[in-house]
């Protein structure tokens, strides 16, 4: 498997600015729970399935974000994969995924994962069945359209290390 590339606003974050990378996904939703007069709980959902992502990196060079127009939506080609698990080998995968990286499959056999080929039909992944598998997992790399503020950037006291972090909210 080739090395994965983080791309933010069309800018590839190069290795000297990303010796360490960390990406966090936080699901967002508009959900409220209300107790009824009889004490039962009901849930009302206006929307769900949006993400906030936090990305940070460290290296020996700045990341080079200065030409990104942060007042406009930014496309983030994510570096951290997400997964959908199922007892079935046919799995619906989120449509907001990177086209440059295919969906990958693995089967859970005993207590370990075994890679297995995947064929896609739209957003449905069909993983090749594996003998004795007790479950399957399709994983993919999201491509998010977000609003974000310019990232925080730091420089170490010895001028040899740089860091950056940003938070972005999916539109």
C-alpha cells in the first residue's frame, strides 16, 4: 500500500511538515431528547452524519497554508481512515470518500483481520468472502468539504521544529 497523502485546500502537506500527523473525527448531529408526561423518553432528530475534524502535524518545516482562502469552503482529503463493520460481507459505505484511494476490505477471522478484495457498486462494497470469518469491515478515507479557520502554527525554541493544528466543520 502506498503512503497516504493529506491534502487541505489543494495543498499537499509534505513530509517535512508532517513527521507526525493526528486526525480526530467528531460526529455532529442535531438531536434532542425529551421526557414525556408519562416519563418515557423520545428523541427528535433534525439532522445527523456531519463531522468536525481536528488535524495536527509536526515537522522541521512550516506546512505552507498561506495561499488557502479560509473564507471559502475547503476540501480536505483526509489521512485517517474510517470503517464500517458488519456481520455481512456487503456493506454500505459513506459517499463522501476520496476517489483517489479505493475502499479496502478486511474480514475478522478469530481475533485478527485478514485483507480481502472489494468490489464497489455505487456506495455498496462487496467484500470477497473469507472462510471462517465472523465479521467484515470496509474502510475508506473521507473527503470532506468544510469551513475552517486558519490553522494555529507554532515554532519551537530552537527553530528546528514546527507544529500546526486546525479544526474544520463539514458543510
